[in-house]
C-alpha cells in the first residue's frame, strides 16, 4: 500500500497548523493568517479524502478526523497494522 499522498497531505496539514499557531502567538500578521487558513483547511480535507480512498484500517481512517495531527496518527496506525515487507 502506497501511503505517499497521505504522508504529503498530513505533513502539509500539520506544518500549516504550526505556522498558523506560531503566527498567532508572535506577530499575528493578518495576511499570513488569511493565506494559510484556507491552505490548512484544504490540507485537512485532502488528508481525510486520501485516507478514505486508501485501503486503511477503520481506526486509521477515523484518526484522520482529528484536526492538526490526525493524518500523522493515521499513518502511524496504518504502519503498525501493515505486515512488514519481506527482506
């Protein structure tokens, strides 16, 4: 199972949330918030849509609904439930 797109979407979601929170805690530039807010929302929806389109366990799909880190949690759960590749 190729999790490349889920990994990309979940990292985009997490990084955009961290930048938004960092901006809010420090200088609070309105233009940055207005640009990154929709980007974070799209990454969140892309994470959910990607997870539900992959053959993941039900728990991993449900974890993507957690805002911010749900995609990373789902990747961890998917990696734990998948068999190790043969060597």
